[in-house]
C-alpha cells in the first residue's frame, strides 16, 4: 500500500508525516494488498489563528477494484486528527469489505 501525505496550507513536517504513515500502516495493515493507496490531506481551517477543532485530516483509501472511500476528522491538534481519521477509515473499510463478503 502506497501512502501519500499532502500538506495543504501548512508547512511540511517530518514528525507529522511519520505519524500519518505509522497510524495508517498500523490501523490498516489487516487490509494488506486490498488497498493500493491511501492519501492524507492535512489542512488548517483558520491558518494562523487558533480555534477549536480547526485542524482537519482527510484520509482517502483506494481499495483495489472498488470506488475510493474517504473519511475526515477534526481536532485542535493535527496528530489527534490523524489518529481519529485513521480509526474512522479502519471502521469504514471493515464495513465496506464486510458487506462485500456477505453478498
């Protein structure tokens, strides 16, 4: 699975990039070869101003042979938003693959 990290309107950060890759790899490892790519989009809603839940992480997974699936999480901290989005994506993929196995 390829992981692509996009920093929309924030400076790139090695620590944040590593966190995205670690969380996605850890939370989605059970899907193995069923995923071709996961894209992470990190965006600060208020840019230079600080506000509640103004950090957004959107994760888009591309399952092999299926339509992409995207989730989003917001927090006051990018690391928390990434962790929340990775968990949401894990649950969404479990649901998608579970439905396919039962049809």
